[in-house]
């Protein structure tokens, strides 16, 4: 059986500022990688949280058919939001418990719709801690940001 894993990350230079997102998708047969795909993109004026959300959205939206997959993120905002907070937001008409509008509601709604087609398990890993796949997703996010940075460099 093939196991699908998407490692996602977002980056931003300034918050808000130019940003990028990256996804490393792998299909595994046992421990062997049988297929790998890399995705990235960015925006000229965004936030880190928006780019973290776009990475997860992109991982799900690129899949052409309903799939079972694990999304690995270093964003507790994304993981906690999609596995917990989103249920209350939807019940409250996309308002927080404090009755304020949910930040990035349009992205959360897009993520919710994209996730609905799939059987998704969410995992969190510590960012910038030497996790090879997370580090690669970070590189892709920085590359996605590069065209929007005035100096064109990929460092954050």
C-alpha cells in the first residue's frame, strides 16, 4: 500500500511582507520513496500564517482524486486551527469565541473545503530543528518568496 505524506511550510520576510509557501509531497511504499513532487508559490504582501495555510491548501488541492494522506506542518496555528478551532468558528459563523471575525477566514474556508475531499491526518514537527523534509519545505517556501523580495534573495 502506498502512503502519501505532504510536508508543508510558509515563510515571510517581514510580517506582513513578501512571502512564500512550499510543499514536499512523497508517496511511500514501505520506507521507499516511489514518487516525489515539489510545489511552491508566493505573494508580494502577505503574512507567515497566510503562507502556512496556503502550503496546506496547495497540498490538498493538487490531488486529483480523493486520497488518504498525512500533512506534516511546523505551524501549530494550522494544525490547531484545522483540527480544533475550525469547528467552533463554523458553528459561530466564522467568528471567534470572543465574537470577532476569524483572521484569514477565506483561507480557512478554502482549507476546510479542500480537506473535505480527503482523509487527512495532521502532524506537527518543530521547525528549524533539522527535520530533513521540513527543511526542504522551508527551502521551497523561501524559493516561492524570492520573486517578491526586492533583492531577490531567498533568506528569511
